[in-house]
């Protein structure tokens, strides 16, 4: 049975600016969205802040007037197209370095998902090698999650962030205890549209999905989405198709 892993890169946009613009090293700066809808942020949203800017209390979020008016903080416009090009190049290098891994994907600009026919010890070794690879490329992992399917690995990575990047292994029994009491919109792949359909059917918790049948979920969410979500929730070794 394959294992799945999800890797998140820390403060990716800021790291890119640090690497390609060394003059920013001693400067508090933020990156603000300039209104490209594919980034998923409203215009003026702060999408990144370096450690010096965080010292002013700035976090990812609204571009408040007090930030705009603080002349000590440099404001950079997001360069999404450039960030994406860097991301694709980094992903290509990662694929070459980890050619022993069966399936490596790039679901978002700042993360990598993979699966391999390995035991836990072997997958942890891949995780540790991945951390070293990104450090050598001047990036840093913020989260590493390992589990029995794609969605569980994604949620293990969320927990890894809470544990300051510690590798988190989500086995089935632990995943059930942790996940089944959470609202359905906390499950990877379930956005607002699918949440509304589930809620209309009386399904509010992830655990409620596990008590349905594949045919019931297909009736609620459609043939493809319903089966994929159902199998992901019950812990089948499947790749999440809704990113």
C-alpha cells in the first residue's frame, strides 16, 4: 500500500524576494496583492511579510492604513507570474532529485504532494532528504505530513505547521479521532459549494460522510466528486482530485 506525503514551503513569496533581491535582507517589507483573482486575495491584501516586518505586528491579512502609512516598511507588489515561474523551476529540480518517488505533483504554488510504495521509515527518509534539498536551494519547509491517502497527508501537514514543521504521521485510527468531529469544510477539497450541498443533505461533520455510502455521496456531490471525497474520508489510498 502506498504512503502519501504533503510538503509546504514556508513564506514562499517572501523567500523568493529575499533570494532574488539581496538588498532587502535588512529591510522590513511586505508583499501586497495587486488584484489578480487567481491569487485568491482582494486587492491590497498582505500576502507575505518578512521577519522584520512581522516585528511590527504585521501578519498575512488586510492591508490596513497603519501599514500603508508606515514609511519604515517597504511595500512590494506581488509578482505572481514570476513566483510561479520560480515555483515550476524548483519543482522540476525536485522531481529530478527524487526520481525514486513514483508520483510527485505540484497542486499549489508553494507545496508539493507525492506518493510512493514505501514503508513509513522510507517515507520519513524522503521527508528528511526533502528538507535538506530545500535548505540547499535556500528555501525552508514549514510543514511535512505523511499518511495513508492524499487528503489525510494534507491535514497532517496542517498539524505539522502547528508543531513548527515537525514531521507528522497520520495513521487511520488517529486520523479518525482527529478528523471525524471537524466540520466538512475543514476537509481538503471541500469548498463552499460542496459544503452547501452536504449541509443541505444534513451532513455537517467529516464523520457524517464516513457513515454514508458511496452511492449516497455520489447522489449529493456528483459521481466523481462524491466517490473521491467518500474514499478520501474513510481512508482509502486515493489521490485527492479537488484542489
